C-alpha cells in the first residue's frame, strides 16, 4: 500500500457522488501505530450538509407547505432507499481502490442504484466507529479493520449486522479459505474465530522476504531455503561491510520478524493459544525464547543495526528502495510501492525459510452496520466485489485477491506475490499478527524489542516483561 498523500479522486461516473475528506497519509503505518485519533469534528467535516431556512406565514400557507414537505419527504425517502452510502479508506491508485471503483460502476449499471461514496481516512473510521455506527449517520457499508479490538468489539456491542444468511445466499464461505474466515467471525464476546459472520474480507495480506537480486548476484549469493542458509547469506553481507536487514523497531517490522521466528518453532496450537486464547502461552517456552534470543544474536552479529531501534517502517522501506539494505522482511502492502519506486535494481520475494506459517490474514473487511438503511444493496455490492473479474483487478494491481481465477492474473510480479500467499493458505499457514491479542500489545512489543536490540534488557527479561503485559491485556478481554 502506498504511503503517499493523495488528493480526493474525481467522480467515476455522473451518478456516483463523491464526498472528499482528509487525505490518506501513511495509512498502513497508522493502522499499526494508531497514535493519532481523529475527532468527531473532523468526521463531521467530511460530510456535505445542506440546510434550508424557510419563513412561512399564515395558516393557509402553512397547510400548503405541510403538503409540499410531505411530498418532498416521500421523494427523499424513495431516493434514499435507492442510494448506497459507502465508506472506505483505500487510495484510488491502490489495488483495492482500482477494483472497488470498477465494482461501483458495475453495481450502478446492474441495480440502477446510486453510490454515495465518502472518502475517509483510516483514523477517522477507527476512532469514531462506535459513535457513528450507533447513530442515524451510519453508512450502509464500510471497510473496517478486522480483529478482536476492532470488528469484534463492534460486533459484541450489536453495531454490526449478522451476515450468516448472506454468506449462505451468496456462497462466500465457499470462496474463502478457512484461515481467511477466522477474522470474519466473532462470538458474543467479540473474540474472532467462531460465532456468526460479521464481515467479508475482499483481499489478503501477509509478510514475506523482499530481497535485492542485484546485491545477491554481486555477492554470489542465492535465495536461502533454510534458516542456516539465511544466516550464511547475512554473514556474507556483513563481511562486505553491509548490514543485511532493513529493520524498524519503532514500528511493526521487527515485531513481525520476531513473530515469524517464533513461528518457525510453532504449530497451529501455539497460534490458537496466542491469538484466540484457547490456552496459555509459555513465555519461556521454545517458540518465544527462540525468537527473542535470535533477534539478540542477529543484532550482535551485525545482521540488524542497533540504529533500527529508532527507525520507523517508512525508514526501513525507503532504505530498501534506495538499495541500502539487501533484505527487508515486511508485508505485501509494500509490494506495489516497490514495483513503482524500486526501479534502480531487480528485486524478488520468497517465504521465510523453514516456516509453515507466516504473519498475515485476510484483509480489512466489508461490514454492514446494524443501523444501515439499505442492507440488501450492501450485500449485492459485496458480492460484486467478490466476482472473479473484480478480484482480478486486485491481483493485477499489486493486491492479493481472495477469490480470483489464477489464469486471470497476468502480471509476473503479482503472480509471484499471489503464489506465495496461496502457498500459505493451502497449508493453513496464515498466523495473523503479533500485536493482535490485546489493544496495547503493539506498543509494548515494540518497546520490548527496542530494549533488546539496544542491549538494555536481556532476552529473558524481555520475555518476562512481554509475558506479563500480554497476560494482563488478555485478562482485560476474557476476564
């Protein structure tokens, strides 16, 4: 996903009303960091409000006006019933933005309804969802973040529509791999993985290894297939005076690498315990211990710079784009940006070696507020976004479709990206993200790993600290 600021897009057709809001800036970084809340005022500022003042005098005039207003209300109600109010926060140049723009056109042509699209920032939606969705201002459909603290919370509050009937009617459960359905289902407490469907993911995301092919070739190195080979590759770069890993401990990249290292020692049971609270997580066990100790070892060996403690994700990503580092372990949301910006060298991707699982999930979801006025139109729109031709637009523009025909994906780099994702889903290898279990664990994990690579805490001390913070957060959720 691009982190660049964009201007509100122009209308796609005469019948589609677009209402611009604040521009999107560093969306994915803010998704993880979530440091700046948008105010109710900013949300209200994104709407167009029309007020008409009339001064009427006389009983007769009032009577006529009442009839006229009654007629206007009927007309307005009829128009409202044929208008789909849609919110999402995707850039119009992103894979999802391109695909959903086409879906809007198809929807309007097939239904005769009008789409009123309001462009929101991620933070606007995230920070005000509970209030807005519990009001008459609720849209008919919106893109919303998956997870216990987000969609799960709204579902437990009764603010989202149960979509079980729609899943059965449209066959969405057949289109989505089981691991992609996990974040679409929530129980009565808002815990993902069971209960009713409350959202429909339209795309996927995961974390993989990006590498600079030119730097590998110049050093006579090949893509590693084991962790030992990966360490040998990194050691070879260090011998040449090159720090191999582009990293950020101030934001999500190092936390995701830490989790990936734990996954090399883990099975699905560990993931379920960690993410779904099915059992206790042993913070001195082999999975966590290996991950934390390996981060420390790699820092000591020079594979990770101690400077990474202050680097943000943008710093690490742009350093890879600039050719400073040969390896960057991060998410598929960087893929399209590297395609357009990393033009000074050849680059490729591979899944982390010796790991059946990787961080990732279905993408953010379409949800329908319980107070939506046009739920049938909303489900029709969702189904259009699941069609192969719309999914192919996601796939051919740097995104990861969840229901595309593979023969429709023609872009070579997109084929590689989607192939890696499909490999994971076919072996039930989607393991979600390390910060998901609690609302505060993102910041806590980053802080712990910063202390680890700075050398101010030992691996054992970091694990003890993280374990206590994790358990406290989980207890706040499940009691």
